[in-house]
C-alpha cells in the first residue's frame, strides 16, 4: 500500500495538490442525478451487512465478476451474502487497471476508514467484520452516510406515477439537513414501442384521474403529474434516449399512432419517432415554463442478452454502448423545442465517447444570453465515469465550450457508497489543471484556478439548478 492510494493519489505536482486540498477536497456534494431509493433515505435504512450496501444491485461489479467466470448465483442468485462478498473479493485482485479497483478501495477508505489493506480473499473476513461492525452504528445508516459525505443535495429518479410519499417523509425530518427532491423520469410515457406501454398509460391515467384517449389527454395527464412533482420540490427531469428521435407529425397523426398502439398494432420506426418527438417537445415546453432542467442520457444499447434479460430483467449488467448517429436528429429536436423560445436548461450526456465533440459543439447552437452555459455537456457517464473518460469529456468541453461553467460530477448510482466518485472526479480535475499550468497552457494563478475548481465542484450546480438548500 506504500505507493497506492496515497494522500496525493492522482496528484503529481504541487499546483494540482494545492488546488485539490485547498479548493476541492472539502467542497460539499451537489448530487443532482442518482438512483438512490428514496424509501431507504426516508426510513433511514440501517444496512444489514457489507454486501447489502456494497454489492446488492451493483451491475458494475457483477459485470466484472461474470468476466472473471463467477457463477451467476454469486452475483444475483441464491448464494449467501457472505459468499457473494467473498466472490467479489476473489475478483478484485484481477480488476487492476479497471476503475473498479480504485473505486473499491476508495469506498473502503471512506466511510469505513480502511486505508492500509487491499481487498482480497485473504483479507475478506477481516474487512467483512470491521465494516459490518461500523454498519451497526447510527452514523452508518442511509442518512448517516449521506451526512458523513457532506452531501447537500440529492436528486433521485422517479416515475410520473410515483406518489412521492418518501420524499414527503424526508422533507418532514428537520434534523436531516440534506435536501432530497424527486426528478421527473417520463420514459415510459413516450417509449410507445415497449410492450408494457398500454398498461402504463392506463396507470398514468388512473393516477392523474384523466382518461387518456388522445395525444392531448396524454399531455394533460403528464402536465398534472409535472405539477404534482413541482409541489414536492422537483426542478429536474431526466430522459433515457437510447437513440435520438426526430420526425414531424400533426395532432391527427399522433392520435392515429396512439390509437393504433392502444388497439394492439405494431408501429413502424417513423411512427415511433413521430410520437416520441412530439412528447419530448411538449415536455420541454412544460419544463421551460417552470424553469426546470431537462437531462438527456443518450446512446445506451440496453438488454442485449435476451437469455439473461428473461431471467433477471433490466438494469442487471447487460447493456453497452450504442453507435447510432445522433447529430442531425438531436439538432432538429433541440431546434423544435427552441422555435417558440421553449427550450429549457438542458444537460446532454453521451455514452459513446465518439460523440463528445458532437455534443460539445451542439451546445453552442442553443446557448442563451443571460444564462451561463444554459446548455451543458454532462460529465463522463456510465462506462465513461473513469479517469480517461472524464479527461476526454472535460478536454472537449474546455476546447469547444467553457469548462469554467461546468456543473460537474454526479454519482448516477444506486449505492450509498458511490460518493467517493466525486473525490475521484475532483482529483482528476485538479490534476488536469495542474498539468495545464506546468505546460504553460494556463496561468499559475491559484486564486483564479481555485475559484474555477470550487465552482465546478459545487457552486455551478447550486446556481444552475436554482434549488434552495436546507
């Protein structure tokens, strides 16, 4: 452990170190997009053991374990919690070079304080018992860990039909100072090609108390749910656009497409694109009215393994990077949202790093006077939230936009231990800036660069989302 994960991890010059320790390390966390279950926060869940908080639901780790040849029962099956943990410990030594190796040991360091031990089969029992003992303590509950990690804001990801009961519970806890609000994720309302679309529309109509018989009544139901989310502090939406749709349609066509789907008919690609485009343009207008931020996560190829999907369902580690072109459709979609000045603040994420320059240049087409970087290039996402991916994203943003206005890192995670990704990001940011100074590409002005670092780590996000913190 002598040279691994030292205090100066990823910081190899004095400028980088000064920027990190003086301006980044102690900044609060504004985690504006994640998949943490609000129920666990509301009920201040006390985790049963290290598997419960660390491995359960973590498809990053499952993918590595499968690649190592681990049987599925030790990932998602009926093996005991300890045996699943041990299978991960057996895999970890082989993950050197993968960000999982860094993340694993950063997560053991914070919040568990394990700084001098590598995870392996030989250390598994010692680490298991030490972490489990800590997890029994009050400050290692869901809220306790959030507080320990200095998280000031959490934006969860929530379906329009959710009743938000757990957000209501969280809001009543005056002792818990982290602000937690829902984010509106209406994918199921526009993914008309999905088999469960009709049943979902029934559910949406019931929750909104509106019979959805046309495109207009669908929009009415979504508006009603947007208003409900807004009542509970929501100012952010999120959308998974695995491919970017764009096709024009009038209301008559949209009603015909919806009727056809509700009658059980198959739709062609053009019909699907027309429907999705119309819903997304409508939603953008509603977000703009309320000064919400919309997020587009672009380019995932989901559920590629049919055999495993049939056994385990979605979000279990069988997704990868898509490579369909996005530029023209994305330009048309954003332009359609902006034609009546109804384009909201927008963050674009791409899963395929090939599209970094497409996204970074696209943003410049739709910026708006009076708003600093209204259009944002989201941080390295999913397969790109590692050192190389973060550097590439920030490099393209800096060269083609304004890195100084970047809203920074988010966890996009289901784990309460993922907050160390903010530290990982901050170290990489400070190292990059330090190298620019070393190479004469940026001035040796610590005050100027320090402000830039503080802004990217926290201030920019707080100001961009305009969410009042507790």
